[in-house]
C-alpha cells in the first residue's frame, strides 16, 4: 500500500511555528493511520486453494528421534532374531547385534493397530490414528534433519511449515498470533522462523528450551505453572492508553520511513504488523492461556495433577485453548528422545511424560467437536536403528521411521507404508519429508505447488521441486 508522508517542508514549518516534532509526528500519524485503515491485514483469513479437511494443526514434535521399532512399528522378526548379528539390510554388515524391542505390542481398537505398551493412552485412540511407518529423511544428523522436518531443507534458511501455513491461510483471531510455538528448542529459530516471508508469519514463542520435565526444571524455563505465557506480555510502566499513544507515534515514523524507501518494505511492514499484534495480544493472551478456570476433570484428563505429566499436559491444554481461540498452527516441542544408551529407562520416562496428556488432548478435542477440523501430528526428525548401540541403546536411522496423524480429515485406524522386516528402511509407500509436507498442506486445502513466494528472482515453495500427496490416507 502507498502511505502518505509529510514533507520535510511540513516538518520545518511545524518546527518554526512552535509545534515542533510532536506536531510533525501527529500529522504523519493521522495520515498513516488513515491509509492503514483502508488496507487489509496480512493475517486476515484467506481462502484455501480447494475445500480444506483441516483448519488447524497441532504438531507434537518429539525432538531427538523416538524409536519407531519400540513404539509404532511392530517387528516380530526383529524380536525373533534378537542378539543375532545385524545383516547388511539392517545397516551394519554384522558389525553389531540386532535388538528386539523389550516391550510388548498389543492390538488396539476395532482396527487392531499394533502399538507399544509404553503408550496405553495413545493406544486407546487407535481408531483415530493414521500411523505412517514409512517416513524417510535425507541426513541422519539431528540439526540437519530437524531443519528439514520444519523447513524442507537441511542447509538453507527457509520459512518453517507453520509460517507457510499462516502465509497461505491467515488466521481467524486478529488479537492472537496465527502461529504459536510452545517450548521451542534453544537456538532453533529456523524451526519457527519466516525467513524471507514477511516477519508477521513467524511463530510466537511460549516458554522455550525444548526440555521436558516438571517441577524446578520446568519453572526455570518458564513452563512450570498455569500462568506460563508470552514473554513481556505485560507493561509495568505505562497504561494501555499511554502505550497506544506511544505506539501511534512509532507506527507513524515507521510508515514515513517506508515511504522514503519507496513505499514497499517487507521488513518494515512486518514490524508494523507485529507491533500492532503485540499490542492487541496484551489483552487476549492472558485470558486464553489462563488454565485456572478449567474444571478438575479436565485437568486430571491432561495429567496436570501428576508431576511427571504436568508440564506437557499444560502445554497440550494450552494448545486446545489456542485452537478454540482460532490460532492456525501450534507446535509443542518435547525433547531428550535421543537414546543412544539407557533406552529402557529413558524411553519409558519419555513416554510416561506424554502419554496421558496426548490421550487427554485427543479426547478433549473429540468431545468438543474440534478434532474433525484439527490435524494432530506426532513425530520427530528421524527414527532409531534395529541394531543395538552398546548394550542398551539405538543409533540414528533416517531411512525408515514412524509418525502419526489424527483428525483433520485423515483416515483413522490405519497403517500407511511399511519398513522392512527389521524396521531399518521404508520399502512400501515411502513418505519422504517433502511428501509429508505436501500431504499436510493438502489437508489444509493448500496446493503445495501453487503456494509460492517470490524471492531473489525465483518462486520458492515449502517442498522445493518435490512432494507427492498421499491421498490414500485421507478420509
């Protein structure tokens, strides 16, 4: 949009007549606000490319790579060959031994999906789950794979999945961010950043560190109580009216700067929109994230009464409230799934912390009629090897692993794809991260090939030049 800008002559005139800079700023403010009022917000709801199955996403991101062969990928041959030398098709040419899962896999729901005994709560929702057992990514190293999971690339700075979704669809609550990331890992801004997309599309952080756990650890990182919220959401120095006056002045100067720079600046426009959103959020965010008014049954359902599940439970409950309030994309990070050793102890602890909260989230969304419009996703950046590392651990495996999705238009009670007999490599309906991104976008009504942004002389998209939609998993 074109923003009127008072001239330097106007500035000199007001200075000489005694009004000075404030009069100049007020003039700029009035003209800028008048122009802004006639323009559309970049966060306004947008029509999808075609009828959407899902309107919201909750991504439960398990950082560190959960062991698929111990949770969702049932491998009886691996169990039978436990202790034997790992063959070449299990990745090690006899240099180490196969390790069957120490846990039992039961059949659950009418669908009979096989799920580990470590996740009884999640298993109770088997008929809502589409378990993808044929995921694959390019590099078995955490930083690169985590980047590709979120941005589609292992090495370049690109917009995150949440930023692309917000850019494509906008949001339905102008007083809240459209993309919220809860407990993101430290120093991992590309996982929720907007890169070359306007800054308004990046994720808004709640807490942060990526670390799981309750008690002192959770409180240390700002996620240990029911009032966890966005940093600096309250202003202890100025009233709302004073802040509005201050912000109007700043925005007028921003608009004037943009006019001097030619009238178009994605960076300045992003700052302007971010400031306005931050101002509105001061009133809205504390109400949405206030868990004190939830009844005792709901808190128990999410595991808020147990120290082991309270932190992740609060985060899942926040996610449900954010979906209710119209937030488009919510990601929750739960870390420390990198079990090179102490697999038995640590994987049990990891699962114990998330199982009840996830079951509570799925139950709550379903009871409120929200699951049909909300795509819930669970998974990490890659999986683990079927052979052992030491006596009680598993190494990285990018060739085959598991993720699951529920609600949001996916078929429940189904397995999609498969790995080989040992769970090492995807051999049926392989779903690369590009295919997964394309499928998520399709569920949201977005054609991944058409959702592009022109930057540096070319049109960029989340899936680069790849990506096949897995329509078989759609209800």
